[in-house]
């Protein structure tokens, strides 16, 4: 389904999601090796159409739908506003951000209800949890420390040497934000796809 959904399906009023536009992914962590608050916002994400489903486990008797998705590459352009500390270095800035992620492996757990809409049944996701691991990350944050090039380059180099460790520290916060976003996206799609179109008896 991913390549077709990415192009959009006008007959079902499903808008294209390649590239995917996200309003905001928030980050909030107040203790430990990484303390950071703020967000990436006005995000343009390229790569979701290449998603590869790895497994699917639907339990109708328990109203649970769990599945895995691998994303070979995600190229993200956004704005950022962040303040905090990354391991030993301060981080303060706002401006453009470029983020490249590779080999993103996700495990998604959902709870759902089956509801009737105009005489047909659809799946309505009520709760979602997203766990993920990233194989590679490269990031460039512009205008750190009010444009101080030396400090900005130092922090960018540090982030790219310790990127996976930083993501690990922030994973809970990022997962919560992604779950809220993708729960909404998933319901936008499945609200247009009654069960009789895609789920056999």
C-alpha cells in the first residue's frame, strides 16, 4: 500500500504523503546525559514511501494491531528551536536543520475500535506506541549560539560523532511525539478504507 498511498488516492480523498509534512516533533528531557527541550517544526520528510513492512499481527479478539516498518532512508528539512546540554556540551539555537537518517527500524503497537460509518465498518486507532532504532544519523543545525561558527561547528561535529547515543537518550520523548502524529495520520487513511476493502473475514 505504501507507494500508492504516498502518491495519494483522490477518489478516497487521501492526500499524498511523499514528501510528508509534519507540523512539529517535540523533544523534552530534563535529566541525564542529555537534557534538551524544544522541537523540530515545519518538517518536510522524504523517504516514507520506501517503507518496508516487516511483520503484521492483528488480533481482532483483543482489538490490537501491531506491526513493524523499516525505513531505509529519511531526509528531513525543518526548522528547530532547542536549548539544553548534549553530554558535555551546551546547545542553544534556532534556525534551519537538515537531518539524514538511515536504516530506521520501527515497532508499532496500537489499540483500536471497529466503528460503523454510513453502514460500513472502519478501524479507529485509539492508542499507539512507537519504538524505533536508527542505524545512522547525520545532522546539521544552522545558527547555533546566535550564529557563532566555531561553537556551532563544534556542536554539529559532536552530534554527528555521538548521534546514535543522543537519539537513544531522547527516544522516549521522540516516540511519544511520533505516536501522536502517526496515530492521526493512520486514522486519516483508515477512515477512508472500510474493512471490507482490505480485511478478509
